[in-house]
C-alpha cells in the first residue's frame, strides 16, 4: 500500500463500509460517521482486500500518540475479507477512468484535475475559509485547528509543498478537492463546481460588483429604497460596497472587459438566454457570491448566485470582539453598524451553515447575542433560542434578544428605535 494519505484514505473508507464497526487505530481517533474519506459515490465500486499496516506520513508527520506506531498492524486481530466499498479514484488507485461530471455528461480527466489543484493552492483555499496556522513547522508544513470538526488542540497538518492535509483528530486527509467536499458537505461534482467558481469568479464577481456600485447613485429608485430601509450613511454604503442592478446592461459591460458569455453564464450573472440575472435589485458583495434584494414585491425578494452563501458576513472584522451580535439579514446588519454597533455580523438567514457555526465556535471566549426577527409565527425567535442553546453546548456564552412582536432589527430602527434602546435590549437578553 502506498505510504501516503491516499492509501490511508482508502482504508478509512473501506473500514467505514464494514457491517460491524472495527476499532480504528493508527490514525488517532476514528472518523465520525457520515462523510468519510472515499465515500463520494461515483458510479462503480471495487473489490479490495486490506491487510497491511497504516502509515501516517503523507504530509511529513507522525502517527497520533493514541494510535499505533508506524510499523504496527492497525487492525491486528481482525479478519479482513473482500468487500465492496465506494471508491474515490483520486485516492491512490491507478488506471481509473475519468471522473464523471454531474449527470455523466462531461468526464473530467486526471490532467484537468491536476491542473485545477495546481491553480488552487490548498493553503490559499484554507485561508480564504478563515483557517489560520497556529504553528509553522519545517519543510513548509503548518499546524492549526481542524476546520472539519470541533477542535480545541491543533491537530490539522497542512503541507504546502505536497498540497495535502491530514487531521490527527478526526483522521481525515487529502487534497483540495477532498477538503472542499468535506468542508462544504457536498459530493465530488459539486466540490469541483465550487472550486472552479472560487478559482475563476474572483475577478469576474469583483468587476460585476464594481459595475453595480457605479449604478447605485444613477438610479433614484435604488437610493429611495435604501432610505426606506434606514440606510443613509455614505460611510455605511462604502463599507458594505452596496450597489444596484438595473438590469439589461451588465452583460455588455463585462463582455467589453473581455469576459466571455459562457463565463458569465457559468457564474450565474446572466441567464441561459443571455439576460442579466439581477434586475432591479440592491446588490451586496459576499464571500464568493453576490446577494440581490428585489425592489419589487412581484419578484422573489432574496436571490444569490449559484454556490454557497459563504461564512458570516464581515467576520474577520468582528472575530476578535469579546461580544458579537448575530442578525439574520444584511439590512439588519446595516442599521446596527450605522448606529455604532461595529461588533455585528450576519448569517444571511436564521439557519447557520456548518462553516458559519465553526466560525462562532473557533475556540475564542466570546458572548454571542442572537438578534433574529420576531416574526408573527415565532420562527425567528425559535431559531434564536435553538441556536443559543447549541452555542452554549460549545461553552460559549450565548443569549437571544427579544425584539417587540413583529419587528426585526431593521424595522426596529426604521420605526424610531435608537442605539440606546437597542443597548437596553442587549442588557435584557435571555439565556
């Protein structure tokens, strides 16, 4: 068996497929149930027998202290037989056919995958998703908290030369493609799509956002809508880089800058028919996406481009604050920031994704005030109570703010509330 992380990954995937769970040693801690290395569900399975020792030297490290030494048989005493398991071709076996894209329409060759991984250094992708190395080791290796599980001691090893990672806590490791699968909890084709978007959409989305910002003050209806929602400060508009999509002109602007129509379609900026996707919408740039809020009641109010909504809004500016206010929407964020609460962040909804939850539970001691909408159906307040309870389970001080019935933070300020009154709500927050 190759002495690398791919050989280890094949074994982890295989063990996970056994009918009766086996004790997993040599990798520190058994990987949790659910997503495992190799469980990517392509269209074929292999028959493989494993009966050799595990090595954890893929990124230059040593086995976890609680596991076997590098020469011991990790599954000694267990009889291993031939069995079926779902195989990820990039985890070390040769002569496999190309990957299939969604629906199997366009296979992805090994050469294309290798090019993608060369174009996206793993360290860059990790740091773009808020991972920070806590220790720098020799030969380009870095150690930090694992972004794939609740980690309190640095166990995540990343090798910049090999472009690989391995976690001694959860026992998972691989390349940037596998990291994207595990981190975003998606299957292989979706991970490729996310990585391609992350690689190629940065400049394109930046230029689209610049165009939308230029349009904002050219359209009085957009400025009037912002005033209606309580957004008046030029400093705030600049801070959030707010723009406006009038519709019908983005495609021409971006093609003149050299972007192809297929690239605009892939990004979701234009429709299959070639029309601008965002029309009559206030636009907020996000982490790898654009959010559009419709001015019209006849259109869906909220819209994102294809992909994920990313992490907590403006998290890097508040992550060191001892107290953080968490709101649902960007207009909630806007009025609080404008009122002087610079320790505010936004989840873009009342259900946090895994990335956002990990950001709040990054090991720092903080108090989180959950200020979700006080809807007539109580859904916002129920979500706030549930989230606060989950955060307390992670040893955070968390409480939820009880807004007046029918109000959210935005309408609270629009209807005459001020910073002092909201501060009183914070002080009365419930656990």
